C-alpha cells in the first residue's frame, strides 16, 4: 500500500502571507486594470443616464410647462424683473434671485403662448392668437407684487410675431384676417390703424428713428412711416425667393436677411 506524504508549508508571518496573497492576485487580475476605465465610463455615461431617466419617468411634475416666447428683463418701480410666458400663465421673477414675484393666468387651449412680452415703461403687453392683446400694470401692494389688467383688445391677436413700442403706440402683426399690420394706443389699447389683411402668417418687426420695418414670412420687406394716423408705406421690397422666418438685422444703410436657403446682405440702392 502506497504511503501518502504530506508536505507541510513552513509557517509564514502574517505580513509575508499578505504579500504572497497579493502577488497571486496580481498575477491573475492585473490585466483588468487596463480595461477598468471602460467600465468606469460605461457606468457614468451608460448606466447612470438610464437609471436617472427611469427615476424621472416615475416623478410627478407639478406646475405649468414653458411657453414658446423669449423672456425679457424689465424695470418696474425700481425693481428688475424677468418676465416670461409659460404654457398657461405670465410670470414675473426677481432679476437677482429668480424668486417668483407674481403670476397671472393666461391659458391657451393649444398651449401656444408664443409672443414675447413687451414693456412700455408703464404697462406689460402680452398677446395670444386666441386671447387677444392685454395690458397689465405692475405694482406692489403690502409688500407683494401684483399684475392688474389695465385694458384688453380681443380684435388684435398676435401669434408668432412680437410687437415693438414707439410714439406711444404698439406696432405689430395680428393673426386676424390672414395677417394684419396694426398700430394701437399703448395706454388704452384703442386701434390707431390696421391694414386690410393678407399680410402673411407672421412678420418680424424692427423700429428705426423714422420707420417701422416689417419682414413677412413671404419675404416682403415693408418700410412704413412712424407716428402717422394711417398705415403709410414708404418702400416695399421682395427680398428673397424662399420663406423668411428670422429677424432681419440693420447694418447701417444695409440689411441682413436670412431666408430658408441662405443668408443675404442687401445694399441700399440695389
């Protein structure tokens, strides 16, 4: 019968045992050090966004969503405020802290609050294609800001065009009658003049010292006189062959126009 010989390892101190164990682990697992950055990046940019998206999908969001208009900075009674539109309200925020100062309901059944608010120095002008045009006065009462409606004009309804202010008048483009240019009194909302209609789906407006410049989505550039009792066109140009959605830029006596295909610099006299 064969005899089994048992070879006993010499007794090693604890430090030597740990060193020997580390050497064994190092020999087997050191290649993983080269691919560990991949796993780290995968966890950060792969797993984390998926888990965070899953968390957000089960989160109940409260409050109104954003509108399409751009926010504006105004100064009302010495207070700098950021005014913007949500999908169903007008909101005023403290310009320094972002704290909500006031809010006014401005609902739209299709959530299309698009027109950028306009501050005249005394009134905040807002408009919607189904709500008409409204003016609000901003004031503090017992330390709290309030927006109180001063007037409204349901016959002037701006959609994707934002107005400009000058000569005590608000100039703009209404969605009524398939597109109307208009001028209304900034203090009362009374109509100074409107055009017959069919002026396009929307228009971008610029104010110069003597004129109001309208650029319609149909590439018509209209230069009208300011402060007149009726709509008075001084010049009318067709500036592009494609649709024009962007705001034009005045460069001295020249004008920069962006249509659906290109960017053009139009020079005076051509």
